């Protein structure tokens, strides 16, 4: 049963603007109205009409207050149970508000963390606002969508409604977890250009290095590396290692600088894997990596590391180039949450 009716999204926005006018000043209404239009821009009318207009007004004003004062260096996450007495609106779900400078991977990373913790997502609104701010972080102006220019910042405001949290402790735990996820996203985004540059250097090195590798296989490696660099791959993690002779076939020794890509020492230690080794594939004469708990991945991924030797197949990744094991160096690109 619909809580209100609207013939179109335009009609909805007119009703929403009229309701907002009762809560904000005449001077602020144009900016709040532009914000509201963008805030609900991707939400289907059928979904909107399943909610009370008063709750939509409260949701809008809550998100607006979050946007009013923000330091981009300090992303904001708010998790709360909307209560009419406290917030002026209500919901049977827990609300999650996230404000962050616009970077890739935000929405998927948040969704994955919520799913990992067993929360169902009932509402998801993702908007990128073009804004101008004072040095103090105070909002000066909300601009039309996708505006650019001097002093214009792009900020992502994500609003979700999830299964209701039982208590304040659970909500604070979720806030902390989401902030940690966002910190990892920022690391990945900062590291991306450096890892891409390293991949380009490795590709250039393959053109000059005198490797004891079949010419056809080397050509395949180079084509694969070029394909990765042509916007077909997102570099989220990087490691480099040397393979040395051991009695049981070989051993991976990691370059201690592999994770030194704008990454704090603490994160580098947390991301480093527990154990790894190299064994000869039975009957093939090839060397294959066996890695345990190398990097945590939130989605199904091969348990073998994918290196520049070639793409993964149903059995994992192809073996490293067949050069002397004591001299072999390779780069391994994997994802982390």
C-alpha cells in the first residue's frame, strides 16, 4: 500500500520540496532542493511511494546535515536506528550514511563488508555531489551534477538501509568496520598508479632481458601484460619474489619492498601472507606456486598467485617463466579487500 501518490518523479520532487520548505529557511531551500533532487535521482518512483513522505523528508535532512560540514581527509560513517523522538523520522531498518571523497570501489566495498557481516541491504542510494567548501570544511555550495571547475570537489554520499541493529554497541562496531574498509580502499586507489608503473617497467624489462624462455611463451606473456595495462585489470595488490633452490624443489623469498607503495608499515604487515612454496608440477617439468593464506579476498579467487607468466585457467595460474630458479624474479598481482 503506497503511503503517498505521485504521478512522476517530477511530481514527487514537487511534493518533497513543499514538505522540505516547512523545515528549512527560504534562503536555504534552493540548495536543499537541488540536493534532494540529486539524492533521490536514481531511486525508482515505485520504491519511493512505499515510504512515508515524512520519513523521506527526515532522511533527506539527515543526509544534508552530514554534507554541511565535512573534511575530505576524514571520511564520515554514521550508523543509527532512526527514531521519531530523536531524529524526527523513523524506519524499521538501520540507516547507514557514508560521506567520502569520490574514488573507485566505494559502493562495492561497503556492500561486500555488509554482506560479509550478514546484513541484508534494503535501500541503497549512491550519489556523487559536486560541491565547494571553505577551508574549514563548511559547505558553501552544491552545484549541478558533474560540475567541474576551480575549487569544485566531487564527494560520494552513500545512503543504505540494512537489517536493524539490536543495540548501540553493534552499530559502533559496524561504523568502525566500514571506516577500516574505506581506509583500505584509499590505500588501493593511492597505490594503483605506482603498481601500474611497475607493471609497465616489467613489460619494458621483458623486451631487453635475455631469458631462457621459449619465444612463443615470452610473446604470450608480453601480450598478456599489455592487455592488463590496457584498462582490463584493476591493480589492488602487488608483490615480488625470488625463487631459490631447496631440497624439496624451491622456495619463495619475498622482496621486503613489495608492499612499499604509499602503504603504512602496519598495513604492509597485515597484508603479507603466512607461507608459500614452489614445487614441480608432476610430469610436466613446470614449476608451480603453492601459497597458503597469501592474501585475503572477499570473493572467490584462485588460490594460486597470478603472475606475468600468463592468465589463470581452471587449474589456477600458469607457471613462472622457465629461467634458472636461483635467478627467477616475478611479479604477482592479487586483490585484497
